[in-house]
C-alpha cells in the first residue's frame, strides 16, 4: 500500500512546499511593514492569523477544535502544545484571537523569509546552547507576561523523531508559569504528524485532511513554587499525552 500511496504523498509535498513559499512571498510585504515597529504588532498578528488560514485551507487542511470553551480571555497565560509537525504553529494562530507571543529555537533566524516572524521582535527566539542568551530570552518572556499577553511555548523544543510520541519536556515552560503565577493551557495537536510528518521529501506521511486540536482545561499555578516544577511538568505532559494515548496508544 505504501508504494501505491508514495506518488500521491510526493506530489502533495511538492504542492505544499510551493504553495507555502508562494503565499509567504505574497504576504511578505505586509509582514515586512507591520513587523517593522512594535506599535504595528497588533495588526501584524491579525495578518498572520489570516495567513495561517490561507496556508492551512489552501493545503486542504481543515481544523477540528475540541475544548474551545477552555480558552482563557483578557489575561496572560501560557499555551503549551505538543510538537509533531512544521504545521503546528498555524492552527494556534487560527484558533486564538488574543494576541500571543510565540517562542522558537534560535536556528529559525537562519530560515529564509520565515525568520521575519522571529527576528522582527514580535516573537522570541531561545538559544538553549548559550546561558546568557537563554537568560535574556527568559527575561523577554517575563516582560511579555507583564504586558498582559499569552505566551506560546512548545515544551519539547523540537519535533521528536518518533512523533506523535512525545519527546522530552524542557522545564522552561512550567518554570516561567510558576514564577509569573499564570495558568497553563495545555493543547494537544493529534493529527498534524499525518498531514505533514517531519522527514525528507521522499519519506514520511503527507496528505490533506483534518488537523484536530484538543484544548484542555487550564492548570492553575497559584501557590506553587520552584519545588513544584518537576511535578507540574509531569502533570502537563500527562494531560497533553492523554488524547495521543487514546488515539494511538503511545
């Protein structure tokens, strides 16, 4: 069966890549202008939300969201999602209408065109291999929370090679939630790895279809201290993993 499906997966991957590049080039002048000054970031965020929908729906990917009633409003909070595909940021932009700040690995600044979302200053790059850089990023995250914006952190840091099985969770997400006393909103993206799996052009899953997103009830950090970091991290991981376990047994 995999040999029968191979040409269709290959054609879809080529189409997806070309469509992504084309739409990004078309939107790029808007991004360049609205990401050039901090006062324009609210409008830039709205444009990115439109772009995310154009990117998803033009690729034949449609959202199915469970738990929308759990989304917090008009307050800072931490959005923590699993990371299974390069698609993962797009559903979050399409779902959440309160302007949030995304965190990403420093390597993104080398990606052509796409780096503008992070090097402009609206989102935050994290250099985990440089202690001073990591501390600066941590301070920037705290400043975002103080300004009243939600913060998005993917605790795995990168796409694990055996997704949808979860990778190791880094402690930074729960640490900042505890330090700032903000709730954590766990999110599970269950099917993005089927839509576009991390792999070479000739390997891995790739097909249009449903991007299912589960938004769990928020986790309070009220009264927690640094000593609770490990326990909270395990709780967060268990909650995010629950839909994956039910669906795939991982």
